[in-house]
C-alpha cells in the first residue's frame, strides 16, 4: 500500500508551534506519513497576496486528509473566513468536536465525554447574504437550512453514536423562535431519530442547553446541532474540560477531511511558548481514528494522558509550568 500523504497547513499565530508538536508526536508514535506543506491565512497572504492560494486548495483535494493549524482572517477588510470557505468548497458537512476529561487538568468537572456534531455548511454561520445599507445603519443576514443538509448531519450523528456505543443524541435547536430554519432542522432530525430506536433521542432548546451544560454536563453524550449553535456550544464544552487547548475538531465530508484545533490563532500568547499543543495532538488522534489506525491513536492518547496526569509537566492553561516545547518533549519521552 502506498504511503498516505497528509496536507499540512501550519497556520497563523500559535499554529506553527502546535502543529509542529503534533507532527513530532505522530513520528515518535511510528506513523509513517508523507507531508505536503502548504500555506493559508495571514502567512499565505504575506507570501502570495492570497489568503487561500490555489496550490493549497489543490493539495487539500489531492491528498484528501489535511492537518491544519488555526488561521487568522483579517476582520473588516472584506475577506471571507477561510475556514468557512474550506468547509463549503470541500463539502465538509460534519464538524466533530469531542471533549473528554483528562485527569490532572485544572478543569471544573471530571468524567466529561461529549461529542458535539455541528452542521458545517449551512445556517447563519455560513455568511450567506451579509448586507449593510449604504448609510451603515441597517445590517441584514440570511440563514438557509435545507432538508438535505439537516438529514445528512442527523444521520452522521446517529451513526457516530451507534458506532461508538453511545446511548443518547441530544438535538439542540431554537425551533420555538426560529420556526422555519430551526424548525426544519428539528423536524428532520426527529425523523432521522425514529430510524435509530436503539439510541435515545432528546430535544433541547439551545439556551437551556447552555445552562444544562454548565449545571450538569455529565447528562450529555452526543449533541447534534446547526452551524452557529455548534460553534458556540463547542467552545462552552471545551471550557468544561480545561479550555480551548484541550479541544480538537474534525471537518468531515464524503471524500475529504480536515483535522484542526477548535480554537483560533491566539494572538495574545503567540510567540511566547505558552500554547497548549494538546488541541492539535488530539486532532491528530481523530485523524488516526479516521484512517483506522486505532492502535497508534490509543498510544498517543495514553502518552498525552500520562503527561497531563503528572500535574506539573503541562502548559499554564492546564495548571502546569511547562512551555509548549517542554510539554511536547514530555509527551515524546513518554512515547
Ligand atoms: N479554526 C480556526 O482557524 C479559527 C477558529 C477560531 C478563531 N480563529 C481566528 O483566530 C483569531 C483569534 O481569535 P480569538 O482570540 O477570538 O480566539 P482564540 O481561540 O484564538 O483564543 C481564545 C483564548 O483561548 C486561548 N487559547 C487558544 N488556544 C490555546 C491553546 N492551544 N493553548 C492555550 N490557550 C489557548 C487564547 O490565548 C485566548 O485567550 C481570530 O483571527 C479568529 O478569526 C480561527
């Protein structure tokens, strides 16, 4: 079998340091990949004058699997979000964001194990029809939900639950107010749920979900929701297990996938050796699972868990005193 080539986008801000850490970890765990490095975001803009060069799109399409650091989209300069563009261009309709408690983190809760499955291409977040009146006094945006889009994400969520022996899928919506868009999403997800009698389907309004996640997060198993709600809820979930440094995400389409951290380029800590590389290491674990390399995924997860459990050998956000490089070295040593 030929070697798998992974497209790598190191990204902006803390991106390069945490992506390089993840690649070192993959190598140490014995993963024999080829890597094709390409640019996007501010790094690409500076080098090529484009935020998302064609060569990058070609590499993503060619290799099918991409590991990506966070990207900075300049605000208010007429640029469309690169992430939104990538998700739409490659039809990466499912955004899978797991959060799991690791022993030793300074988190509010223990025993959290929640997967948020977010529709990734439709809804308010997709930036459809963003208009501002000429006098700058009235702004307008539109949100489109399709039955097809709602059905495929609901099927994805219930299939994930079944494959991973999970018991419950919570459908999160705001159909009481957003009667057309959220209403169609809920109605479609309900119909899909009826095809999975082995899995409990629960419905919950998004504002209540926020409160429930803070008060009693252990009740959640798999959450499926629309794009914008998923964006917000998944950061909330990251906060339950120690912060954004512990939150990976996979963008999955029919024949292409991009693995990344949930967080952004963290300009406040960029260049200071403070970033927690766990987010991209955990994204690499998701990538290995997607490639059905479970043994390597488990090996890396165990090493990471061991180092985090040690308490002090972690980055500051987890309560430790190590920088990105020393934390990574500890994981490599454990491997
Ligand atoms: N997937 C992506 O590429 C992505 C996602 C979100 C935001 N962004 C972009 O990132 C930029 C910065 O956004 P922001 O500041 O709102 O959010 P952010 O996620 O970059 O940072 C939020 C907070 O979390 C902390 N943090 C994030 N990752 C961390 C890590 N690995 N270790 C330790 N602490 C970490 C940061 O220091 C900051 O205090 C913006 O340009 C935004 O558009 C990109």
